[in-house]
């Protein structure tokens, strides 16, 4: 099994004729993903690597027919057009929308996320590097080129706020002899379409995922929110039975003592009294999450945790 996407998922790329869209098209096809269509307004009738291009999602849906519905749209359009593209995907009834685009205005993203919740669509991103159900399919630029050697099929789910560290985390696991089920780059914008709680919940219900690794960072509250959720689950008699190992980056940035300054990603801002690494680590430890003080220990700690849970 896997979460979010698998070998049967049918993908569409919005912005397929752009440089990044074309690169992802090639990489997704090489990975055996079912990329069935692309959309770029005004370029309908063209093809990218054999994938038909349409002027709108509606045109693509009509051409493909109801028996070949689009399961996931990958948004790779410039920031000023992102709101329109995301809204188009939501209104078209696509239930999974992976937003790769960076630097989307906050008010545009806020509108899109509110609409997605109202319409029952799940947004992953923005600033996501993609999703990879290892050995089955992928979307977006995640694990492109030589970085794909970092991945191996197995039972550890990975959730990362950093796109680049998604593959680096997979590599550390692979080096420890642990393969991955699904890798989800949730992005690290100020507003995020999906949270650690939502993705961890999906992994909880995936029989083939035996443990979960989180790559977190300073800024935002998704790590603390996960800690609160885990503690609440335990209090309600629903203890989480899969080991979770987390690495929280940003120790050096925190030591600088800088507040209200973006340190890397748009959402990596230490605000007064919140968003710091120390607070995140403390909350996760209290919730029973295993903390790796250095990133390259993630694989070893997960291997030990799986043994302690009686799973290898």
C-alpha cells in the first residue's frame, strides 16, 4: 500500500509547457506515473513528450471521458497565476492538488485553502517538491535525476517540510537498510495546505507503513500541533502504535537570536515566543516522538525503534 498516490493514480500537470513542467513530465513518465494530460492556456493541441496539452482542465476532462478521471493535479505555474490554477483544479472536482509553485501571495493561498476545504480537496504545498510512493508513482520534481538513487522500497513513511531534505532523509534511511513507503514534501510556506497531523493520520492507516520520519524546521506550529494531537490520542486511549522519529533543523539559526526574520523558506520565521526549534523538540519529546539531534542518525534511530516495536 501507500498513501495519497499509487500506480493507478492519474495525473495532470498545470503549466506542463514551462521549463519545470516539461522536466517533471519526463521524470514522471520515466517513473511510470500515469501522466494523462497537461494544461497551459492558449497551447491546447500541443504535446509534451507525447502527453496531450489542453487549454483548460475542463477540456482535458471532456477529452479523456468520465471513465478516465484525473485524480491529482500538479500545479507548476508562475506565482501570479497560481490562484487561478488551483481554483480551476478545485472547481473541476480534483481531490488531490500538489502545489509546487513557490512565492504564492498569502491572500491568494488563503483563498485557495478555504475553497479546498469547502469542496473536499486536499492541497499538498505550496512550495512542495512533490509526492513519491516509492516503486509505484510520483508527481513533481521530487527525486529527479541522480537523487532517485536515494530511494528504496520499504515501510518507512517520510514527511518533510524541506523539498531537498526529502531525498536526503530517504538516503539516510536507505543507508540504514530501511526502504520508504511514501515520501511527502508538504512544503514550508507561511500557509500550508496539509499538516503533519493529516499526513501522519494517513500513514497510521497504511498497513505497509511501519514507522514515520519527520523532517521539521523552525517557523509555524505544525510540529507542536502534531505533538498535541499525539498526546490527545493517548489520553483518549488511542495510543499511536507506530514509531515516529523526527529531526528539527534550525539550531544554528535559533542560536543567532533572530526573530521575525525569514530564514530560508517563507514560513521559517521565529516569532516572539513561538516557532523555535527548542520548543518544537520539547513538545515532540513529551508526545513520545524520538528526536534525532543530528540528521544522519535518523536511520539508526528508526531501525532501533522498529526493533523495539517488534517490527523489522
